């Protein structure tokens, strides 16, 4: 599953920052989209821009201290943002912290523009957003914001044609899933003991995932040695992997994904081939399979050491329970 992610900002003051966002999107395995090279002199340029943004799954709004530039002929962030909102594309904002060091020449000084910029930032802060101080801070927060949004607000995305199920197979799977859902509801309704046991089992597994940790090492393109050992709770790894395993992934692909997402040093690029240890990833997936959260469906390209994994129906259900609890906790804090 790949997402098209539009990157919008003013162009003259955020050139290097835009490149970093594009890099992060590509390292996460998705497709960045920009309008930098759109011919604004074309009479249909606005319609073309609308179609481009409409075809995206997410919109990243990168904002610093400029609302627009007097000599900037290209489309600016505000009209791009307006199109995304109109087309109901999720907007993820990365807004510079007011205390961050920034060149005075890259700031609007016109009071009218400053007011417009502040009003616009206030709009962005009503949705999903992170603030940033430095480029490294921006990369870290962009990665966290995108990963979280992929999990809590999954979009249709794009899948290669050769990975799409035949219509007949898809219809049969849909029918069986529907029937299974009905039977499951009947079971829970008619047998309260079974329902209570299911809830107890889910609570127990979530507690075990939260209590246990895994140590991950990282290997970078600049070194052949393992570095930056970090401990991560199993529940965090599970939360990150759920949307990825909606489409089957091999052990090597899971290693690459976790290495990119959890990389503690964004100044370094993780290597492409097993940036996290294969034996650690295999053990982690085996632990998840014990709880029936994932299952092995085969091996990739005949390689005995590169298993293929996918999320199970029970894994999805447990994730839904976990997310519901997280949302309820967040709501309770807001109402306190």
C-alpha cells in the first residue's frame, strides 16, 4: 500500500525543508507530490492543481514565517490548503515554533500579511499538527505525524495492479468476512460468558504487549556495525505494523520499514538491506503470531529465511480495541 502525499508550502523560504519532507515520505515507502513545476501561465492551471491534490491521500502543510512572497508566481500554501479542505483530504501541518531561530529576510514584515499568516496557522492548529525548531526536529516530527495518521486515518492508497485480487475472489472474501462478522456478533450476544472471556483475553494480551520490550539495533549506510540500540514496547511495534501488514510484507521489508520509522538518528540514513537485525524481527513476528495477531503465509521468492507476514482478523480487532481505549483516554483528559 502506497500513499500519494502532497507537500504544500511557500517556495522561496522553505526549499531545504521541503526536500527533507519529500525524503521522509520516500523513505517511508510512499509517493511525494508537489506543484513546483506546474505551468501557472496555463489557463487550466488551477483545475490541474485541483485534480493533482484531489488524487492525493494526505496533504502536508509546511509553514514558517511567510504567508506569500511578492515575486512568487507559483501557487502558495493557502490556496493549496483550501483545495485540500474542500476535497476532504486530511491535512497534516508542520508549523515552525515561534522561538525557533530564523533569518529575518525569510519573514513577512507587512502587518497585513503577518495577520493573515497568524490566522492561517490558527486554522492549521485545529487539525493534526506538530511544531518544529530545527531541520532535524522537523524530520522527526514529520515522520511521527505521518506514521500516526497512517494508523488512525488509513486512506485507500495505491496498490500495484498485480497485487489486486480478482473480483470474484474479492467478492467471496467480502462475503465470508460479512458472514463471519454476523456469526461473531451472534456469539457475543447469545453467550455473555464467551463475550466476557474475549474481552478478558484482549485485556491480557494488551497488557503483555505493553509490559514487554524489544531491543532494536540500527545499521546505517555509513557503517557496517550495529548502532543506537533502543528499547521499544511491543505494543508500539504492533501499533506501527498493523496498517503495513494489511498488505503482505516479508521479514526483510518489515525490517526496512521499522528501521526507517524508528531510526533514532535522522542525520543518518539506514541501509536498505536489513537495517534492523533479521533475528530480532523474526522473534518479534513469532511472538505476535503466538497471540494470533499475525500469520506467516509463505516465503518470498523461494528464500527460506524471508518469511511473508500479514495481519490476522483477530489482530485487526485487537488493534481496534486498543485505539478505542487511546481515543477515550484522550477525550477524558480534554474534559477534565
